[in-house]
C-alpha cells in the first residue's frame, strides 16, 4: 500500500515501490533483537520505507506508518540537541572515531580513560544523554518534544514496556555508566541517567516520523519551522559521524554498500541522509549479527544504486 500525505512531488516513489517489490522476494531477513524481550516479538517480514523531502513532503511504501522502537536512532537527535547547546566542549568527553567494536562493548573504555570512541556506541550515547540531562533536567523529554515538533506528530511517545524491559536487562549499560563515572566522565546519578537513556531508546516512531525528524540534517541544520538547530558546519559533522560510526562495527560495509550517513537501531530501523536532497527511514526488524537491519541495509543499498544519490 502506498499513501502520500501531500500532493506535492514524490520524486522517489517509483523507486521505493520497486525496492519494496524486490525486498518482498528476499528470503533471509535476519532475526529481531532478543536481548530486550519486548523487541523479540516483531515479525521479521515487516518492511517499510519512507522518504522526506526538505519541504516536509513525505511518502513511503509498506509498513511506513507503523511505529517501531527507535532505539539507537535516537542517539543522532540527542547528539544534535547537545551539540547545539554546548558546542565543541562535548568533544572533550566523547571522541569521533569509529570503534570497530560492538555497540555495547566495554573493552576500549579502560585504556582510553573513560572517554568513549564516539557518540553512537552505547558508552558515547550515555555521555551525550548525561550532558543533555545536566543542561535540560529532562533529556528524554527534550528529545521527545523535538521529535514531535519535527515529525509533526504529537502522538509520539515513550514505550513504557520497552523501557521497563531495558531496565530489567540493563546490567551492561549500568556497567558502562559506572565505569565512566569512575573517570569523572558522568555528572548525574547513574539510576537517573539510565532511566533517561532507556526512555530515550524506547520512543516508538514510524518511518514517516523519523524521516521527517531527520530533515534538519538534509537542510544543513535548519529545523522544520525554519529556525536553526545546528550551524552548517555542525550539521556536516553529525552527518560525518553517522557515516563513520552510525552502524558500529559494520560502518565500513554500510559506507561501501549505501554511501550515505546512516544510523541504525536494534528495533530494525535505519535513518539515512542525502545532504541537501532528502532523508530516508527504512524499517524491518530482522537484524544481522552486528545489530543492523538486514532488509534495511539492502533497501538503502538499492536506493542509492537505483537513484545514483550517494555522497560519493
Ligand atoms: O542500549 C541499548 O542496549 C539499546 N537501548 C540501544 C541499542 C541499539 O539500538 C544499538 N543499535 N543497534
């Protein structure tokens, strides 16, 4: 099913339809994340893909209106919100290099003195959320307000079941936070930080919502209402970190296959940016062993191949 929300141009709709058709014949779809039990129940055959144009036109195919757990995709938005507030001081607390390790790895933190490699592995995202929490008093609430405004969807919300499931299985994130606190790189009480982080990850949103919410990165830092969130240079920086770190220890392969800044989440979503042109969000819950959606990466690969739109 294809639904358009506006009557203006839907340039890439025929491409999306072709991709959905191709994906429907793809047998291997990976497995939904099961380390958070609330995510394990999703059907790996679900598939949706949306494109948002810089003027707010959004359209899509398949399950593009179906909410799913945004998870690590939210790390892009907390990074942007914190960077907008504190600027380059953030980089004294978190690096900008690919980690080459799984998203929840502890191993580099000790020999790198509690400074995580980048803002998209869990350790780095915890630092960003901690700093946003210090500045706003409610990092997750700030994020939710931003996503509602950018997507134009006031119904977006936290998924309390997913957040509770994460809390119940949160030993590794707690370990990361405590370890960084021992180096003085966390300001807030750990239970407060973890509550903010788990609620952040639990936000349920659709491909349409997330493609629209990512629009400021295609508009070089400009929000949906025309105000500026990031400088042009900061928008470039966030896009660059998405390209090099957004899909963890598969970022090299993602750049090779897709050639766009992208960010995945274990809910099976991936956002991607064609700077100056459009944003995309694709969702299919089956993951590969690195935590990236199998059909999602395949669909983005086909999109840049069929359109010629990559940054390379
Ligand atoms: O920290 C966690 O374990 C999750 N809430 C987020 C993980 C995630 O989405 C990593 N992505 N691929």
